[in-house]
C-alpha cells in the first residue's frame, strides 16, 4: 500500500473522540493483575500444563548431553554397536516422553486460555452493564465494542501460548547456561560477550514496539466506531447521497489501520534478526576459541559437539522470549484499555448501605434541583415540582428546555448537582437502583426492538412472565390485532430494531412491554411524536389502559396528547415557567397559551 493519502477537507465533519494512546512504562503490576484471572485454575489446569512443560524441557536438555558428552566420546573410544543401539532406543523413549509432555502442555493451556478469555470478556460486559449513562454519552458504541471483542481476543495468544512459553524458555535458558558453564566456563564466557550488546539494542526497541501496538489498538477502535456508525446511519447516508465521501473516509481510516499494523509488525520483526546476528557472532567465537581449547586439551570432541548443540539451542529461547515480549506488549496495550473500562466507576454510584425503596405509591418531588451535563451550562436551574401519586403530569416546552433531564433524574440515570429528587419522601440517592428502576418504566419515541420474537420483546418487561401474561398485555394495549395478522403471530422473528414493523406497531409492543412490567411510575418520552393521526387514536386508547392506577409523566410536543393531564409543567431554559391543568394554563394566556395557539394555527394552515 502506498503512502497515506492527504486528508480530504470535506471529510472533517466526521469526527471521532479517539481513545487516547495511554503513555505509561511497561507495568508489570498491571500484567500481574491480568494474570490473576488464572487464579481459579491454578490447581486444576495449570499444574497439568506445567508438568507437560517440565517433561518436554527436561528431555530437550538431556538429549544433547546424552548424544555428545556421553555417547560420542564413548563411541570414539571404541564403544560397541550394542551401546549405540541402547542410546538410540533411549533417545526414542525420551522423545516419546517429550511428545506426551507437549500434548499435555498444548491441550491444557489452550483450555486454560479460552476459559480466561471467557471470564475476562464476561467481567468486562457485566461491568459495562452497571455503568451510568454518562459513560455511554462520552463513547461511541463501536469504541466499546472493540474493547469487548478485539482487545480481549488479542490476549488469547498470550494466555494460550505466551505464559507457558515464557516459563519454558526461561527454564530452558537457565538450564542451557548451567550446562554450558559445566562443560567449559572459558568458552561460555567468551560467547556471552555478545549478550550485553544485544540486551542494550533490544531495550532501545521496547518503547517503540509498545507504542506501536497501542497505536494499532487505537486505530482499530476508530475504524470500528466508523463501521458501527455507518451501518446504523446508512439510510441517512443514502438519503443525502453521501456514499462517496463516506467510502473515502473509510478508506482513510482503513489505510491508517493498515499503516499502524505495518509499523508495529516491522518494529516487532527487528528483534529476531538481532538474535540471529548475535547467534552468528556466537557461532564464530565457538569455532575459533573452541578449536583453540581442543588443541590445548581443555575440551573433548564430545563436549565440543554437545556445546555446539546447546549453543544452537541457546539462541532459540532468546528469540522466542522476544516474541513473548512482543505478546506481552500487545497484551499490555490491550489490558490498559480493558482495565480502563473495568476501573471506570459509575457516575451514579449506589450508596453504601442503601435500602430498597419498597413498594412505591408514586409520589414524586423535585426540591430546588440543579443539573448540568457539562460544567458551566445548566440543564435545570432551581426546579421544584410535585407530582402526586396516581396522577398524570405533562412536561412541555421547546427542545432543550429540560424535560428529558427531569426524566433522567427521576430514573436516576443521573444525580442532581444540587437539590433532591424524592419518591414517596425517599431521596433517590438513599435507595438501591434495582428497587427504584424495577418499579419505573420508560416508553421512548424511538422504541428499541431486540432481535428475537415479538413474544421475547414483550417479555423483556418481565422475564418471569408466561406466554398468557404477555398475550393479555398485548390485548390490553391493542397490539394483539396486528400481531395476530402476522404469519407466525407472537413467534414472528423481528430483526434488530424491528424494521419489519411500522412505527405504531413498535410503539404498541413497547406499551405491552411496559404494562407487563407493571410499573408504579410510567414515563412516556415523546411516545406519540412519530405516528400518524389514525395510529395516534389507537395509541391513545392503549394509553388510557396503560395509565390506570399509575403515576405518569408525559413529555410531548403534540399538546392534544396531554390536555387531560392533571398537571402540566411548562419548561423553558431549565426552569418551570408555568404549571396547572389545561384550562388553567389557557386562562393565564402565557407561554402555554402561545404554544397551543401556534399548533392550532399550524393545523389550520396545513
């Protein structure tokens, strides 16, 4: 691939908050934290793998000694054919043992690695489920997805091969050095001269290699974010004929991803030639100084042959240790990103000692509440309101007036920056999140339908409900009529986001889902904003059934849907401007009156 193309200025509107490359030295404490995921298997799978590793390593260390120092010198001195046959059979038996050890090592380490990856991905997903909305506001879905998939997958080689290979190569290297010193200390010291130079050069490479693999992870995250956004927004892209710019931007991201991989692999590949060069220098020293020692009677032919075998083996674990180090660098880059998420604390923490709220009546109060999504810009400013239990309240106002923010505080997706939110007199910060949210349901304008059957989507409101309860909920809200007309009825499979269903049908399913949950507080956030007038009549009848006996909060731009509310709160710039019922607000001839008149004029004009 050629040089990276100059960025098209028309593509600058595509902006991603890229994950920062984390600038830290190699952190062994973090790697040890990663290795703690081995702990559940420390007395089951790991010992079997270690036994297999020790068996194969012992054979590899013993074989050259048997061949050179023991057998070759005996044969040169006139050993018999029977002795040679014994040595050959012994070698065959030893290599069979080595084969058994390798099978054990590979089998148990593969199983161990897969279990660790399973545990790590489960822990990451479970933790993300508990994080607050602010976490998801600040990150794209693709960026989160790449942490759970790519970053976890990149640790697979480290756990299945890297860890045990590291132990095996360290043990092998230590054994080889001891044997070399036993055979000839002078020759060993002469060959070791090259090691300080190799160590110096390799340490210079480490920072560059680690940074390169961090850059790879960052580029992959950006690429996945764009892919996720492009797929979800394909209708908008095609509607505005932006396919060509979108393809061009993807090409740039894909090119940068390719370049980051190329640079990382090039830097990582520099280590092996360094080892090979050191090996060549060591071999040259062996040939020259070894002959000098042989001529002086300091080393025998068999020992010289054994030494040369071990010297060939000496560079192999060093080379593999370089590869394992590269795996550790990749693991470091990925673990930093994984632990960044695992260390993320919910911005809405559950208070230690929080108590369940008990069965709600549904009396809601906001007491002088302030809230800001970002510093210096208030979304709510000294808001005080009371919604009696069993009543219906409506929030109206222009976009950005604070309506949805109030809903986010009542469900405790966020905490107020000042003031209190209370239900039945309990400050929401003093109760458990599960007990609160299990009694509150939200129906949004853009209803999310999960992949699965219609029955599964209704049951999402109460996983313990049986099929009959799901059908009764659908009948109550008027969804049964269109569901029954489908080829497979309630067992009809719907794809992601329910694209085979109309907007009104998806909304009715969401009502059935909410009814099945049997909430004490029901929140309808623009639930009828995207449907036609005829469907709205069906929805209104469903709402009447849904609201019975519940505290309800309705956010709506269509004033026809909220005129029967017990209390209407008119919001503007994060404050409550007016409040009262429909008739009272009309009589005030204030902001609400103007909103009603403007909608009436728009209908007349249309």
